[in-house]
C-alpha cells in the first residue's frame, strides 16, 4: 500500500498507516532535503524538507557488486550503490557539478526516454536510465529506512501526460522487482489527499504551481474516478513560469544590490568560478525564498568572494544588501510578472469554462498543490476569486502522495468531513480576553443533525446597555492538529500548523462573519442585569457545508432564525 509522487523538483513516497488509519509520507532522512540532524529535537521537518530532490549523480566507478546487481531480483535484496540521489547528490554538486549529475530528468522523460541528460566516462545517460537509477536508489533507501520494500506501488501522474511516460515508469519499476504498478491521475490523488470523498460528483479546480510551470485544470470527479483513478479534464490553462524562475530573479536582485555582475551575461560568457557561484546563489535563493514564507525575512548566508564583485562596488566598500522580506518578495513577484501570469492563467480558465457553458461558480472545490502556491500573493488571488470556503491549501507538498496512499489502500471515503475547527468568539466578562467555543470540530461528517451544537445563551450587553441585537462571530481555527500542515491568517499570511511545529502556539483565527454577525433582533431588549438564558441556539451543517443556525427567543417564544445559513465551512 505504497504510493510514489515523482515530481520534477521533489519526489515523495507515502504509504497507508494501518494503526493510524491514515496516509503517511515516509521521511527518508538520509536523502531527503532535511537530514537527520537538520531538524531540532522534538520538532518535525518542514513540509518541503520531507521531499527527496529529483536529482542524482551517476557514479563513475561503482563497486563490482553494484554493477552485478544493477537490476532484477538481486537489485531487490542486495543492491549496492550506482548513484547518489536527493540531498547527497545536490550537496556533492553544489559548486561544480560533475558530468554525471542530473538536476532533474522528469521533463526530459516526458519528452522521450532517449533524451541525454548526463554523461560519464562510460557513455551517455538517457532520461530512461536516469529514471531507473533514481528509482533503484529510492527503493533501496525505503527498505533501509522502514525495513519494507514496496511490492505494489501506485504512481501519481499528470492527467495530461502521454502513455509513453507511464510506460517508461512502469517498465522501470517492474525491472526493479515491483510486482504491481498502478497509475493515478494527480487531480484524483490531490482530491483524496485533501480529504474529499468521491461518492458525490463534483467539479474540482486543481492549481499546480511547481518549479517550472503553473497549471490550472478543472476536472470532473465522481465514484468512477475513484475506481479507475482517472479524471475527465473539462478545461485547462498553463504558463511556463515557476519557482525556479523566482529563485533566479531573487538571486539576480541580491547579486545586483551587492555589486556582483554574475547575472548580467550569459552563462557561457562566465568563467568557471563565476558559473559555480551563480549556481550557488540560485540554490541559496531557494532556501531564502522558503524561509521567507514563514519567518517574514531571511538573509543570504552564501556570499561569493570579494574578487567577484564589480570594481565600483569594491571601491565603495558598501555593505551587503538588507535581508529579504516577505514584502520584498511580493514586490519582486509583481515586477517580474509572476502574479500577473497567474491571473492570466486563471482568466484563461474562466474563458475555457465559458466555452463549455460553465463559470467559476460551478467549481465546487479548489485544490492547491506545488510548493510555489506558498509564494506571497498566490493564496489571496485564489481566495479572492473563489472564496475561503472552497480553497484547500494546507498540504501543497504532500496532498498528491497522501492521496496516492489512500488509493493504494482502497480507502476512498464515500463521505466528506469538515477539515478545520469552527468556534464562536466570546469574551470573558472580567478580563475581556477572547474565548473560543468549538461548535463544529474538525473531522465532523456532514450533513449533521440541525442541533449538532445546542446551548442556551445569555446575550452580551456591551457597556452595560440593554441589548437589542443578538450577534455571534463564527471563527475558523487553524489549531495545532495531529498532522503538520499550513494555515492562512485573514490577511493571507502563511503559518505552520501541527503538534510539534507549533507546540504552544496560539490558534490562527479567521473571523468569518465579522462584517455581519447578527443572528436576530431582541424584542424586548435584553437587560444587562438579567443573567438568565434568553436564547436557545442550535447549529448544524447541511449537505452543502453551510453552518445553519436556529435561534429561539425563550422570553417571547419567537423563532428568530430557522435553519438559516450563516457561513460556509471547509
């Protein structure tokens, strides 16, 4: 019950955890982006750190046993090492890549398995051979880390990929002894990873912002999709712009501010040291970019030698540039056209939907996948178009792999559930401190009974004056949970969430109906001296995920609201 998400930039392995009854991403600390000593004790690795870079370095002189066990049954039991993959490959080739280093091979594989991606003294390395070596070492590391090697594997693939790509991946895995290989369209995997049940037909927009591209596709999902692992694509749009471009822009901006002329000319015009430091700065920019997502600002730690600075910059002796802030990164994305490209992609999607008689209102769910969805301004753009209640964005790195594990275990849930906690905001009478009473806990299956939560309440009388209007503010809580994830504040700022990542941290709170919290008019007004319950309030969730309220005035026996939708939940 294993799943493989083979990405252009990162790869993830996941499997079904029988004890927890949930999918789990396997953290291969020896080769993942976060090593065994990179994560503080008691904490979990960052979401992107659990991925294994889709990079490899083919060894020039592998040992005899490694060559002898290159494939077949012996590769399964005693494989030896033919290549370094993931973090070791990246670290060994950070400054001066060897001829056998392959930064990424997926795009070349999709264009044709015979494309040459590297060379060693023994000959050329094709995308097909790079795939074989990468999967060989990945499966061997999975066996070392978990004691188990996959016998069957679900491989997630883009819905637009050609059958030739699936054939290449399937052949490579079977060559390595995987007995059964199944394929699952990534939109279906993302839906399962985000907890959508496929018993009900729905239209889902999957926004995939990765290292090299941004794609948006509206797909039709139903029980048939759950069974056969495919999705019908209704409309799609895309741009060749991604996180790799952002890394380069950020490195260019930093180098220009510091007086390093490393990006003013083509790479072919630079000497060996200049090309090496250019690559180092781009890799450092990726680290800074990801740190800025959560920390607000970060500093370049890798600095080229002074001899590579321009003459004028050395003469001025100016200080290094200031740290990169989230606001500065947001400005860079606007100036370089990333955010406008995203808007254009979504506009194109609107046009494609209109061509088949649909609008964005016909999209039931929006799923965000890919690390570049965390860039400043991306989530707010989707939230503005589709509303917070439709955008699922807390597992961009792992949703596809986790969904693959759900499919592998045949645990496709027929029912949906509420993902976040929802609470009422009240204030302590003595201290006025905010208090949150959960009315719909995460994991609640819906629709529910209309009195899922039921209480008799005393209206709050502000400033000691009689209260004529009954108000309740409903909040979404991004609380620490059993799983590591992400949450967004009301202003679109990103935060980590999870039991170890945010231990002791406060809730991320978004007040959903702050603009209109009125749930009824009291006649006569409620006296501040009356502490008796005045209102019976019932909350339930209907089939469309609306939180519905029934409010009864106990003094007059009047029903102020009856099953009235208040806010839509996620």
